[in-house]
C-alpha cells in the first residue's frame, strides 16, 4: 500500500512538472477545472438543427482529453424550466487557458449559482434575504 501511495505521488508530480494540464477540484461540484497553456483551435462550423420542443441546443466545442484538444459535437440537452443554459467555453487568464463546462444558470446573470451572492437579483444579498431564490419581495 505504501509503494502504491509513493508511486501515485511521483506520477502526479511528474505530470504537474510537464506544465501541460492541471486539474483543480472545485468546492461545490465534483467537476475538475482544466487549465492548460496552449489555446484551443478555432471552433468548427456546425449546422444547428431546427428547434426541438423541451430541449436546448448545446453547441459543439473543444475539450481537453489525453493531452490534446478533442472536438465534441453539439447535442440537444433537456431544458430545465427557470434556468438558462451556458455553453462550455475556453477563457484565457494570465497566459493560460481555462475550460468551463456547460452549466445551468438560475438567474441568467452568468455567475454560477454556487458562487452567486444574490441568486434572485433583488438587490438583497443571499445571507440577508429571507427568500434568496424568490425575486418578489414580500
């Protein structure tokens, strides 16, 4: 067991020393963040099918898999009433590229709900709001 722990630690250290990708666990969800040094290729053009009732189109995008960018085709995702779908995206930050997975946003402000300080956008912070998910003040 001790040999296994040492070999895992050495393997993790060697991967991190390469500087190609870093997986950082987030606090609220089990989805790791991907941070790499090379930019993704330009998006491919993709034919968007006609609207489908009860579904939202999730456009195609590049993901980081096995040390390279891999194109993932667009697909239909079952709609969630009261939520807006945010497509996956790559953002450059300090010369590195960070991948943000597609997600559902309750109040449509672009901030993930787990980090939103005013989920219902009524001007009252969640910690002082008796009803943080209801924008109608009573």
